[in-house]
C-alpha cells in the first residue's frame, strides 16, 4: 500500500480549564487554521580545523509557538454562552505576567504519535470583522520552556 498524506485539519488543541495539578482538558472549538513552529537561535561553530571550508552551526535555543485562527462559537442557548475553550484563550489574552500562563496540549485526531503539552502565554488575540463576516478570531501561543511529548489522548476507538 502506498503512503497517504496527513490532513492538516486533524490537529486538535485543548486548554486546561482546571487546576494545574489535575487538568480539565477543554477543546478549543471552531479552529480553521493551526500551525506549530519553532524559532531557533544558532551560533557559528566553524573553526580553522575544517580544511575544506565547510561551516558549522549549533542550535543554542529553541522557542515554540502555535498560531491559530478560527470562527467564534457559542451555544444555541438564549443567554450568550461562549465556547469554553475559546473563552479560556480569550481571557488569558487579557492577562500579563505569571497570571497569563496557561497549560495547553495539541495532538492529531488521526492517532499519529504527534502529541505535546506545554505552558504558554497568549498574544496577538484578534476578533471582529465586517458586517457580512462570521466573526473570526486568531491568536498566538508563545511557549514557556520545552513542550513535553505526551501519549496521544485519542484512543483506538476514537480514531477515524
């Protein structure tokens, strides 16, 4: 059997809405775009010993970041009730300092082993739009230290 491409839409993002000691993982619904990146600092490691003239660089620091976009969601209730995951991100985007740290995890819903957890802050939170738009939102999650690889929370029964 040949190889098949992974679908980008299979990424899932959860935010902890409970205490750090016993996380309550709440999905962030309505995402339409998800991108995890690293920003790497490097230093030149070249020296005169390489007589052929090839250089060398060493990564001295990495920072992770998640950039996401979506559509703001709410329940059908008469009283405005926002999506709990989106609301946790929105509230965190209004804080600074240690109080702005949130715990998130991101993983693939197709059962691939890509699954991580990390502490981050929210920046670049945007919402609004034109009169005919569904209200969009976008944000960046800026990692605080190394993300931890975790076992993918999707079980075999949930895998499509």
